């Protein structure tokens, strides 16, 4: 038989489209060509595959070898096809059984010695192989990741020779084994001294998946509060955790972005530095990779020193905050990544950081403060549900003998109860309600509706802000176990928008 077909998987965003590796041995001078839109790393596979086959003590055919990777219009990159190409050559030349390849998919990069090396994006490929009803063979270094897709039979090999022995029936490759889950305790809310209003806002944000902006002087606890939010969120479901793990899988291991199979059930907490570019946030590159907003999928994205970020970088957040997805388009290809994250941002009230502080140390002119705050656009502020001023605490409240605050576990119980009410009512957290659902589930009495309209006029808020106030009020009512939104719930929600346009609570009334 001069023709062999081997199944593999490409990487396109968080998808793993099927690739058919077709190998034909023909007459003519010995040569090897790879077609089907291969990029440089795939074209170089011919040298890796030749050396690996020879080191495994198989015969490399001295014939004209043509490798076609279908579909031809799908770009192929990386070393993930090396194993499939090598097996196709061996099967086409009759050195391993051809029928053993039919029900399996193969992924892995080959070293010159025939060693199988780990690759990116194995989890999406394992999920796709399970959907296709095929088994999967991957390098041993990817075994723990492949095992997360519990519905696929995934086996691991260390060398090309081991895989060939398995296909010939001489021995069986070991099944991929998942690593024991690590559940290290995270930062606890009990460490936060005082700041009752900030703790309350954090609880509301966790209960309704609302975005939060913390405004306060240096050292008042903004970063401390933000780092406690993941500990208040309900545990991610298996589907949510797999979506998040798939994004980390395709991100690769550069800059600490790769998937840790022992921590795949944890909600991510991403805190990029304010010098990060728009591409680092949103994703991109010639071969599109996910950015920070996608790596924070189903978790928390914390942006500190918000006005210090490049304006263009902040503006790219507007679309994913609304849609929960990011589409990265390039000349040769495009990729879509999920980005359903919860934003927590922090900023100082002025360039020196002390505007409004009781110490009176701020010497910034009003125009300087206005320019500083204008670095954040109105449309972006519109999309943040809760705006909270965090004051500096007096030293007496920071003493070690001061009573500890309520623990994250206690607050989390209330958050979970509120989330259960929301899912029973609308199937999703309040922050993600669309306009029709908001009108259905966030009804007000005529008196409260008039109060809301006066607040919107007094604070000069947009229609988007109005709907976000209603959703926050609905979350506050859920935390209180109330079926209807009461006046107290609405006024508290309005209070979290009063700083958006420089207004005050008295103006709203």
C-alpha cells in the first residue's frame, strides 16, 4: 500500500479543527514535500521526521514522499503534526499496520532521537476527539492535560518507537492520568480591616458578577480588596472550568500563561501591569493567541492604576465587557476567544493620589484632576456597575489587636445563595441580563421609578447606566432574600454610581 491516512488536529483559537494527514509514496527521485498550507515549522518537519524514523530503527523510504494536510485552506503551524506524518510514512511503506490508524488521532512533536515532546492546545483537541468518537495519542508531557477531557480515551507515549509498538499490538500505551487537584487556600477577606462599605461592594459584585471600580488614595487597600474577590465567587462548574482551561492550553507557556492541570478548577485571577499593550490585553499576533481578557475567562481581571494605562489599551475592553467574546482578525486568519471575565479596576482620585483625603495633603489643581480622570473614557465607565470611593483608614483601625472582619467563607455562602436565586429566575447572573430580561426581572414601584429617573437626571447618567443600576439593585435584593426590589435596595445601587460624573448623593435626591 502506497497511501496512508492519519488523523490529527489543528489549533484555531480555542477550537481544534480536524486535519487529515495523507501520505503517498510514489516513484521518482527520493524527496519529501509537504503541502496543504504548512508554515515554516511544519515544512521543517521533514528533517525531524527523517531523523526520528531512522533513530527508531525503521527504514525511511527512498521514494518520492508527498504529505498532504487537508483541508488545504486551513493554516498549519507548529510541530504538532510530526507524529502523524511519521506514522503516515511508516504505514504507507508497510512497516506498521494501516488499519490501526483509523480510530485514533495523533498529536506530538518529534525530537531527532524519536522522543515525543509536549505541544500547546491539547485540551481542545482532546475534547474534539471525544466528540468525534476517536481515541487520542499524545506525548507523555501532555497526558495530565488530555485526561481532563474525561470522555476521551487518551494514551501517552514517550517515543515514536513506543507508539509504533502500541499500534502493532506488541504492548499498550498507558492511559493518560489526571493530576490530583490542588486547592491551596487563597487570600481571605478577614484580613481586610475596617472598610465596611468596600467589603459590602465586593460582596455585591461577587453575588451578581458585576464589574467594580475602586477609587482611593495609595495604601488604602484597593489591591487587597480586589485579590479577595475570587475567594467569594462560587466554584466554577466543570463546563466553565474546561472552557477556562482550554484558553490556557492554547495560550502556551510563555509568560506564565500555560495550563496547570492540577489547578484547572480554580477561577483565574489576572493582574497585568499597566504598561501592557492592547494586544497583550485583547490577544493577537500573526498566529492569534489569547490575551489577558481571555485568560481571565470565568474569573477576575484586575487592572490597577487605571488612568496610567494607555488609552487605546483600555478602549479595547469595551466590546468584551458587553459581548463576552473577542475576535482577533489578521490578514491570513482570524480567531475567536471567550472573554466572560469580571473586571475590578483601581485608581487614585488625582495625580498625587490624595484628593479628598482628610489630611489635606493634595495640592493638585482642579484642572489637573479633571484631566487625570478624563484619561478614562465615559463609555468605559458606563460599563462598570459599581463605583466606590475607598477612604484611607486611621492607624488605630490597623492595630493587630483589632477584631478580624468576616471571613470569605461566610460571605461566599450568601453569594452562592444569591446566585442560586438568579439562576432559578433567569439562568444567569444579574450582570448579564439583557434589556428585555432587565425589564422583566427588575421592576420598580412607580415611586421608585420616579426616584431612579431623578437620580439619572441629577447625575447625568446614560441609559446604559440606568439599566446597570437596576441590575445592581436586583442583586442587592437577592442578597437580602427579597422577591421585589425595595426602595432601600435601589438607593444603595444609585449610591454606587454617584462618582461616575462627579455628582453626589444629595444631587441624586
